[in-house]
């Protein structure tokens, strides 16, 4: 289980919505990917979503940008989380085990961190970490 810093603040991802065609993008964009408009507004994205696809990273990524932890590399789950806002966010996925894909396949997950990359967690992982699944805080 990966540690997530204790905080009373709920993490928040910010995307953008095109005022011309309604397309939503993450991360926040300067121009619309659908129609090319530059008339976009910042949008606070949902903190809960559904795992759309996932895999397990079983070898250390290239460094830099990856910085291996002091205790050494540990395999971790990564995937795409589909948010109700209409975007899929690439993220690290926290689960009680990465060796049983049943916990992640189609799971509802909650945003637990945004830095250095988005990190979402399953209900069982949140419960084991003492985090309220409804609020994403300890």
C-alpha cells in the first residue's frame, strides 16, 4: 500500500470546458481539441470515477522523470479513470492488491492525490488507509 499524505483538504483536478462546443479536456487546455476555439473556461473535475482500463507497472520507469523511492521500486497499478465530466484521466491506481485485477476492473475510485500525478483509490484501499470514501479525507 502506498502512503498518501494526511490532509484535511480534498484533492481537486482542474480541466477546461470549451464555451463553443462543450468539449471537456484534462489537463486544462489553452485551445479546444475538438473545434479549435480558444474560448475555454476552467472546470473543477469530479473526484470520483470508474476505472476504464488498467495494467500493472512491474519495472521501474525511466529516470528521470521517475524518482525511485528510498526503499526501492515496488510494482504499481496504472490506468485510465473515466470521470462523469466526459474525460479519461491517466492515473496511478491504489488497490489493496495489484495481483487480483477484480478489485480494479470497472471499479469506482476516488481521487486521493494530484501531485506529482493523479492518484485514485478503490473503496477497499481507502478503508484500509482510514480514509472516508465519500469525502476522500482522513
